[in-house]
C-alpha cells in the first residue's frame, strides 16, 4: 500500500514539474489539455515505481500497491488542477506578485494600466459565448438555456453550502 502511495507522490511531482516547465517555456494554449496529457503519460511510471519500490520491502500485495498508487495519483491530479486553475486566474495573487516584483509598491494607476477591466470583461464574455452560456442579440447579452441552468445551479450551490459570491466577498 505504501509503495503505491510513494509511487503516486513521486510520479505526481515529476509530471507537475514537467507541466510547470512546459507552460512556462513553451507557452501552451490550453493548460488543462497539457496537464491531462501529462497525467495520462505518467500513468505507466506508477507501475514501474510501485514495482521497484516493493522489491526490497515486505509488500503485502502488488495489486493493492497499484490500486493505491493509481487512486492517489488521480486524487493528486484533481487537487493540482483545482489549485492551478485558481492560482493562475487569481487577480489578488497577480497584484501581490506584481507588487513584490516592483519592490513592494505599485500604484493603482500602474495596475489598471496593465490589467484593463474592459478587456477582461470582453474576454470573459467571449469565453462564455464560445462555451454556449450566452449569446449576443442586438448588442445585448442573453443567457442561453445552458447559461440559465448553470446560473440556477450556482445559486443552488451558494444557498446549499452557505457560501458567498465573489461580489459579496469584496
């Protein structure tokens, strides 16, 4: 069992490092596709590592080590994708990073110049339109059935988990 856990942790560290390097130096267009591809390509490494880690130990069952290794690797993949998504898109983190790179200070005007809200909103609307959540009619944005369903699902989720929307947290 522990052999599978160690194999999954080692494998996850390897593919996460390769994913970060790939996104940093090759500037991939779709980070989710890159991370999913890296995850799939790393699966055979778990078998290799679990088998070699279990050779010198009193492994109860190699099958159990494989199951635990693959399960933990899948859970670590979901965790990494979730964290990466939120960190990558965090305006707050970008602001703090920019302040740190400029010696701890940045004016609001400088930040506004680098992060245009108009462009941000337009990009978000384009993405929502491409994904089929909204459409534009006579210069107005209208929810599609998919958008209405998603909005109601989010409202139900906010109510059920007693969470706050982003505008309420600000």
